[in-house]
């Protein structure tokens, strides 16, 4: 079995690692008849396409920038950031294998049978956030002094922006996708016309208080899926550096171990290999990794210049609220 870890100590670039790993998976699929390895290989080629071809990213970010410009005119009193990123190679590999674990475990739990390659491929096809944009809003104290009122105002404007976002982006070449979250993640605060498109983790918080609004779009120009997340600054802090980040990661590890205990070892090669690949990545000592443009003193002090671990930033925009720099606190 080939793993991503096999290629992380050679000093190669991220692109070269993707190419080598993808080719090895393809060869393994031919030798063993494991068609999921071929799906895996093709998934990596999609990542390579994103990293190599910048023309569509330029077009896409320009159209996203139109939303940013609209918001600067419509909400001059808000401070907000727009960030775009391509998911890191390590996180994409973790998530790809996690999808396999989930579909195999759920089918086994429900029927004591295992999914075939086509069912696994269908599950993998739901991987739609290789490209993601995050909009984070904040109401400065110079406009609303009371903390509770300020938080309420931020959430109010977050839903207001979400209400207009689908139509705004559809007129710029995006198609909005129906949410796969179902009724449990529907929003009571969004207008009925846009409600089916969003996963509302604000009214329905995730593990450890994770809150955000998520919407998936298909970019008809680049023929790629895009996820947009909308949060307040407080929600973003919790997700990126707070309990929702650290404890959520531990919870994912615990869930995968419990799934491993439920599936008899050796009965399903797709599950066995996905689990082993995921565990190897979780045990990775980043300080010993040798990838061009990446360096790590340890798992906390990391300089990622190539999108191996933290992803590749493709759109940084920041709007400062009008007057906020003129006020003495």
C-alpha cells in the first residue's frame, strides 16, 4: 500500500509529491484491481490542476472581489475580511480517507454489508471545498458600544449578507448547490428562497460551539466547486484557534478509532487502507518532513510557503470600517 507519508521526506515540491503519489496509486490500482486507488489518483490530479492553472483562479477571485466591493459600499460601518484558499495537501488527504471511513462504517452499521466502489466514488464526489472563501464580519466598538448589542448586530448583518449572496454570485457565473445538510441544518433566519442552499451552524452549532454559515457553489467558468463560509469574528476565533479547532480535531480522531473497532480488520480493504493512511498522517512529525518551501520546528511553529499543511492563500482582502481608526477607546 502506498501512502502520502512515503513522499514527504524527499525534498520535493508539493506538485512533484502529488504527481508521484498519484502515479503510484494508479499503478497500484492496475496491479491489485483496487479501483478506489484510481479514484484517489484522479482526486490528486484535480488538486494538481488547481495548483498549476492560475487563469481560472484569477477570474474567480475577480468575481468574488465584486461581492467584496459591493459590501464596502453597502456596509461601510462594518469591518470584514475576505480570505480564499486552496485546501492543503495534508488536510485534503485526511478528508479523502475520512469520507471512505464514513461511508463504509455507515453501510456496515445499517446492513452489515459493505459499499462497492461506485458507492464510495459517489461519497468522494461530495468533496466540494478544495477551494473555499471565508467572509468574516465585525462591528467595531466605535459604532456599537455594548458587547451584546454588537454581537447581535454582527449576526443580523451576517444573515442579511447571506440572503443576497446566492443571487449576486449566480449573476456572475456561479450556480448555487442545494445543501446536503438536510432539515437539521436549515436556517430559520434566512429567507425561504435561499434557505435550501445553506448549512446553518449558527442556529445549529457543531462540536464545541462551531458556528458558521456554509454554502456551496459551482463555478461554471472554471468547472469547479467552491465553498463560501460566513462568520463573525468571534465565531472565526473559536473555529480557528479556539475549542472548535483543537477539541474538534481530537473528537475526529476518537470517532475514527471507534469506527476501526467496529469494522473487523481484513474484511474491507478500502476501510483498512483509508484508516491506515489517516492514522499515519495524524502521527506525522512535521519537524522531520522535508518538502521544498515548507519548514517546521514542531507541530506548532510552522512556516508553510507551499500549501502543504495550511493551504494556499489565493484571496486576502480586508475592509476597515469607516471612522473606526478615528475613535479613541
